[in-house]
């Protein structure tokens, strides 16, 4: 949360699920739809112009928060074991880098990730 605030972002406390939600600024934690670490969701929901909108204005806000809350529960259950969740994303990024070099279409980020599947791909906004 401090990383986002120090880099120009904003945060609020989401009462419905007991989570911190942060967005905006230049934090590298926010990528694509965002990332949840512990009970903090760092969002990067594009507004269509390249900017980032307040997540509360995202049309699928409720299902998204439900999805991210499942990640919070995964963090509570697995603790540092959730590093595997982050490594999964890194593995897919490497595979896509190779596929791009071979001029093949990329695989969907998150679509085969068991942590994302468990949290519901639909609620997370994944188009698989
Ligand atoms: Zn997710």
C-alpha cells in the first residue's frame, strides 16, 4: 500500500471484504487487471484512454472484489506459498515471450492459473 501511495496512487478500505484497494500512480505492482498481495488489491483497471480508473467505477466492481477476496483467502491459507501464484504469472510471461519470437499467438495470462481458476475467471474478468 505504501508503494502505491508513495508513487502517486490512492487507496481506500473496502468494508465489504476487509481489503485495502489501491490504484493509480506508477507502482509496478499494478499490471493488467491488478494484483492482490495479502489483503491489499493493487488495481490497474484501464479507462480506455491509457489511464487508470477508480476501481469503484469499474462496471464489474462487485464480482472483481469477490475474485480478489478469494486471493486474500489464498494468501491467508498458503502464506509464502502464494509465491507460486506470482511465479505462475512469470512462467506464462516467459512462455509468451518465446511464442512471440516464434510468431505464435500468446496464451492467456491467468487462464491456466489454478489460483485464478479457483477465484473464478469470470469474476476476475478473464476472457479465456
Ligand atoms: Zn485473480
